[in-house]
C-alpha cells in the first residue's frame, strides 16, 4: 500500500499534498503550526482513524481525502464526519460509517485482521489497525495503545496473531463451557442406562457377541490388557539389554586382563607415560578403588571376581528372557478370540434384546461424546500449538526491537521485554521516541507488512543528530513507503534537500496556522467532482 496524495478542504479553502514518493519522505517546517500535523491527521482520519487534530482546527467542517495504491489498483477515499465515499475505477461506493467501510475493505481491497471481542468475531476498526504503522504527535504512551477505550492491549496482541495466522480461534470460552456441560450430561445419561440394563455392561463373551455396547466394553478391556503386557515386555527387554551390555563390557575387560602376560620372554609391560612396570585396575572411571594387577595372583583374583559378575549377568538374562517369553504368551492369549457356542448365545439372547432400545440410545450417546471430545481435543491441541507460536512471534518482535535500539543507541541501557512497557515504567524523552521507532520498524520487519509507515514528529523529545541519521538509514532499508514529519532548527535548514534516498517536502513557506487557502481550491473541487461529491 502506498499513499499517492492527500487533501483537506471545503468550499472556501483547501490544501493538497501530492509530493509523496516511494521510499522515505520527510515533511519539514521551520516552525510549529505550519500544517504538518493537520496533513497527517487528515490523511489518517480519511482512512477511518479517530480524530486527533489540534484543538484550533475544526475538522468537522472539512472534507478529508486520500488517494492510495494497493497492488496496482488506485483508490480514492473521502470522509466527511462519519460518511465515506470510495472510488476505484468506475466503482463508486457510499458508506455511512466506519463499520460499513471496513467490511467492504476486507472483501474488496485487502483483508483486515479479525479478533474475538466480547465473544464475537469482528473485523478490527481502523483506530486499532492503523497503530501497526502510524504514530501521532501527541499522547504517545509506551505502556498502552493509542485511543484506549473500546480496544485494549490484548486486542492489539490478538490482531498481531491474526495477521500471522496465529489467532488460534477454534472455540471461544462460552462454546467450550457448553460442550463440557453437554459431555457431563451425556456421561450421566449413559451411566443411568447402564445401571438400568446391567446386561449391557457384562463382559461375558456371549453378551459381547449380541451387544455392541458390551462388545466395545470388552474390547476396551482387551486393549487395556494388551497395552499393559506390551509395556511389561518393553521394560523386560530394556532390562535384558542393559544386562547384556554390562556383561559384554566385563567380558572385554576380562580379555584385556588375561592378555597381561608378565612373564614374556622378550620383554616386559611398562607404562608409556611414566615407564613404570606397575599396572592398576579400576572397576569404572568413577570408582574410588583401584587394584594393582602387576602380579599374577592379583590378576587371577580380579579375573575370578569378573567371572562371577558375568555368571550373575547370564543368570539375570536367562531369567528376563523367561519372563519375556511368558508375557508374550499371555499377550497371544489376550489377542485370541474366544470361541463361543450357539447355545451360550441363545441363553443370553432374551436379556440383551430387552435392552435393545437402551443400547441404541447408548450408541447415539457414544457417537456424540466422541464428536464433542474430538472437538475439544483438537481445540486444546491447536491452542497449545498456537500459544507456542505466538510466544515465538513476540520473541522475534522483541529481538528485532532490541537490535534496532542497540543500533540507534549503542550506549543505551534499555532492554525491551514486551511490546508495551509496564504502566509504572512509561518511557519519556528520547527513550520514548526510540521505543516507538524500534517497535514500528520491528512490526514492518517481522510481520513483513507492506503498509506505509507514518510518524508525525519523528524526532520528538530531542533525538540527537547522530541517532536521527541512524534512524533514517535503517528506515531507508525497508521496502515500505515511509512518511516522517519534523520541525527544523534554523541551523538545520536545507539538511534534507540533497540527501540521498530522501524525498524532502518543505512546509517552510506555509503561513503559521493558515495552511489551507484558495490556492488549492480549484484542484480540490476537481477531485471532489471526480468522486461525484457536491460540497456543502
């Protein structure tokens, strides 16, 4: 999205700014009250933002217009009080309020984020959405969103998550509560039916042949028995493998000890480090005991001890193998289907058939329970997964914010741990400026949005020249259109005129508190006429 032109006016006076370019734009003036804030606020107001004009400007008496481009499509949007007119090509749309505008916008221009607010999924209003890429001159607060009231910080987080498809909106809390209540009711109904028809909970084989409820119960018990036996076999095998590994280790040690022949005819064994003929043996690296095996007698004693260990492991392995074989036999027995005679089935037939209606009802209950539990399980799994991804997103944003802060202010001691500060830790001065600039940059970088970044008075609170230069350099790297405004000191006049990568828009010639004039009136009237608007 790129802003091409903005305008504000009525029948008597107007102002038009059509000097915007791609990349970095800086609107400057030599004093306050030259119209920078009115131009920016009018532009954002036309996009649906809540008004934040200087108190001396009666914005309700003027038409506010913006021309912008989205994916090679050009849109003309005009706002007067709560009404909007939108034109694109030959299409002209009228909207009575922001709600109508945002619904059309989402359907035909690009999708605006959606959040759950008061248990209802709704498209966010521009007053929240625009804060992703716009900072006004006044009432900057590092601990809260701008224009708090209907929306809050949680809504802003949820908007970020939705933009990254991490909203995790599967079931809201009310739906989950109702589903859990329904599950509890169904389980109670099932229990009552089983108590009334005890034959259905029988696990006798003939009954399981006649009743699906009994069959499921019998099969569930069989599965449980099989899982227990599988676990037992796995543990026994694990223990046998451990014993076999230890036996193999001791067998290797035994071979090494037997290879120590102290009566070699052609020489003797010596330590390569100290040239000693003394050799010691330790049962393990961590063992506190070491034995001198330089003599044949000591080696024989150690060898006998190791043989005893190996025999013990062999005995343990044999015992575990027998237990595994027995458990495998039990598993085969459980897995076998028990044969049943026709006479046994007939004996139970009448009792089971008398419970047919109850069994049908139980099957319906089981089916509904399965459906509800699946929904809850999927929702819970999705929620947990999304929470982890949401945390990852916030960490990415914070890492980017801290990287930018360190770039702008290498000697600073701030470290951001959230995209908002705590209520009692509001940043002020140049710290606040760097915080907001770092956060806007992080939003653009991490979210990779293509919205224009607009900051009114980007050097507020005495941002030093050195830090300003760094800010400009890093923002020029972004693919987004960037619009900054600032008031220059006398010694700074002309500082942006020939600077590479900056489109400088100078408001120095504007009369203080009189930006609007009849100079732009004809062009403004033509714009209004092209949108079929008759000025009041």
